[in-house]
C-alpha cells in the first residue's frame, strides 16, 4: 500500500508558500542552510510535529521508519514527538482510513503528503497555517501525470462527485470509459445496452427542464422513495437540476421485456464510474431518467436521438472533473453501516 501511495499526487507542508523560481536557487539554498542549523531545524520540526499530533486526533496513524521496520499503530504523542524532535528520524506515517501517507526526512524543512482526500487537505491547511507553515503543491507533483491506478484501488476509492468544473472531458478518456462500460458483463452476453453520451449543453438543459416539469406534476405519496420525494419537492420549488451541471451524462438504455435490463445497465455504469475514478475523473449514478423512463415527453425526446421503441433508460451516470481544489475526486473510504457479510466455511 505504501509503495503505491508514493506514486500518487502529493502536496508539501513547508516553510515557504510557493515554489522558489529556479533563478533564485542560490538565494534559496542560503536560506535553507540557515534554517537547517540544529536549533532552528528543531524548532521547525516542532511545528511539523504539532501538525502531526493534532492530525492524529482525526486520523489513525501507522508509523514506520524507511528502513522497513514494522508499523507502530498510533504511537504515544511523547514517542512521536521524540522521534520528530529529539531523534530527528525519517518517518513514514500511513493514514489507512484516508488512504494517505505523510513522509518526513531528517534533513528537510517540510513534510510530504501523498494522496490526501479533500477533507484531509483542508484540515492540514488549517493546522499548517496555525504553525506558520504552508500547504502547497510543488511543481511536477504528479497531480497531472499519474500513470494508472491499480484496479482494486480504483474500485475501493470510487466515491460520488456532485460538484463539477465546467471543463470538458478529453475524448481519449471518454473513449476508455465507454470501452469499460461496453465491456461490462451482460446476462447471456446479450449486449443490448444502448449508451447515449450527452455532451450537448442545450440537450442537457432541455432534459433538466423536462425532468423538473415531470417531477413538479407529481404528488408526494407516503410510500415514495425518499430521493424521489426530494426530486418532487425541489422541482415544485423550482431550480431542480438532476444532473448537477456535469459537463456530460451517459444514459444507458436497454430492452423493456428483457429480465436483466437493469442488471446489465448497472454493470456498465459501475464499470464506467470505476474507469472514471482511475482516470482522475468524478462521477455519480443518476437515476431520474430511469424513474421517468415512461414520461411521454422525455421518451419522445430521447427517441429523437435514436432510442428504439422497445428501449427505456435504466440508469445514467454523470462524469467530469471535480470542482475540488486539487481537481481530483474525493477518494475517502466510506464508513460501513451495512452490506453485511456472512461467512459460511
Ligand atoms: C442505483 C443507484 C442510484 C443512485 N441514484 C442517485 C441519484 O439519482 N442522484 C445522486 O446524487 N446519487 C445517486 N446515487 C449515488 C448514491 O447516493 C451513492 O453511491 C451512495 O450515497 C454512496 O456514496 P458513494 O458513491 O460516494 O460511495 C445512486 C447510486 C446507485 C447505486
């Protein structure tokens, strides 16, 4: 786990707010040398220690040394402080709950944070600021140049994104996502899913107004699914945007009389969401077009784009670049409150 985290995008908690330009390297080295003198270095390590100790109140730690000794789970604050300040050790601090890693080296004036989810970044930024330190992304920090993600990691860290940047998704990435959807399993290998990739803003806006109109005309019933209740209430109020202004939506249709129609669409959509995560894109399942898949106006509109008489939408997914500060999807692990497992050995 630790090795793969070292390939992930990283940030630094540093004494400087920005990368020093190359032409100022001499000035920087003189200042760095000054701060690396023992009493000053110890003072900076104390500030970094303060950030670490306070972070430990929110995230469990597994600490080890780079030479490969075993992990120590949540060492006592006195122990961690001693490694940091008295012994000035190189440390690897794994945050398993966040799938993040912090590294600190004895001859550096900063700590490096690999793969932090958005909430962790925000927390670190506050703690760093309180200690006169800065959280920043170094140039060439891997945030744009990551190669590929391990399949299991892409599955486990997929989380829904509901806030998007307007930037379009590159055709190359979209092709790979669609390939992942089309390669999904289907009952009897029927391959009857039909993918509608909607990037046209006018079409998306039209679907937004048609879904709002359809929901606004519905009455809330007691046994109504809570998300549907929300859609109806919000639509009656006005301004309901079911697809969160994502730059693109893929609606997946299938045959009405086919028993695996929903299951096949679900396999395709999950594959596409996992692929999107692997490509650093955010995604979210969108169900409104399924709930309204018999709405005559929406049905006629989609038929105008080639949906066949016996096809209906059974699911949809929105995809785009997350509107997070890092531009990366939130990848925090989900707390398990259900999804029971019964082992039968
Ligand atoms: C069948 C299905 C339908 C869903 N419908 C919607 C939806 O219409 N709108 C939405 O915002 N999220 C929708 N979601 C996303 C879930 O709310 C989300 O997956 C769940 O809260 C777990 O969070 P995570 O995806 O971040 O792990 C749907 C998910 C599934 C599997």
